[in-house]
């Protein structure tokens, strides 16, 4: 746990730091994100929930979640989002019977659906996001794919937690409930971007 600094403090320090230190902080985060993504993409995810590391899991999720939202580099954003996509695939599988995963599954689903994904939607409706920018659009596509994936794996009640965490009009909420594919989810997200101001977290 001590190997990871407080996530909020890292990002606050980076944005306040002078340019030469900001570059250093940026490089440290890039290495951290790549390392954590490497763990899950090579199916070594059990490391995260081992008896020695499970106490750090919440901090790891928050760090990667804040990285996806706050870091401006689209490559780093994608790395963080792909980290969550890997975990969704591995931990939200209905066939998964690994005891450690079963114990943390509900908490993981709640974090992704009530905090991480709504924060990403909030980012997409913000002034910093430009859907016409190819790199930023690719970031959105990663989120869309993750959203479609977790919807196919979670319960209807769990997915309702995502919808209720976003201030969306009735027609878009209905579209999210009916969406089955990434293309469906993308259409809903574009509707949110064009019409809705998501509440801040």
C-alpha cells in the first residue's frame, strides 16, 4: 500500500507544480498506469487481491479512475480506462467463482457504476472534451465499450445505479436501459453530451 501515494494529493500536486516538476510527476503517473495495466492485461490480476495487496485495492481503483478523468494525455487516459475494461471482463463474469473476486465483486461494480463511469460522462460534457478530436473520440469509444460490457454482466439493479448517478432526461435513461451494443451506448452518450449537464462529484 505504501508504494502508492494518496491519489488526490498526486493530482493536486501535479497541477500546482512548476513545469519541470509537473513533467516529472507526469512521467511517474505514466509508469504507474502502465504497470497496473500490464498486471491486469497479462491476467495477473490476482496480485491485486492477494492477502498482502487487497487493502490497497480501493486506492488503486481511485488512482486509475482519477487518472482517466483528470490527466489530459489521451494515451494515459486510455490506459486507465483499459485497466477498468480488463477488470470488468475478468471480475464481472457470471462464471467467475474465485472466492476473492466474489468477495469484492459488489464493491467493484458499485465503484465503476456509481463513481468511475459517471465521472467519465461528466468529463465528456465538460469544456475540455472535444468529440471532433480523434484522440479524445478514441477515449470516448473505450468508455462506451466498457459501459456496454458491464451492462451485459451486471444486474439490472446494478445498472440502475449508473443511470441514477447521472442527471439524464427520461428518454436517454430509457435508451441506456435498452442499449445492447457499444453502438447503442455511443448514441446514448452522444445524446447526453449534446443535451445534458451531468452533476459534479
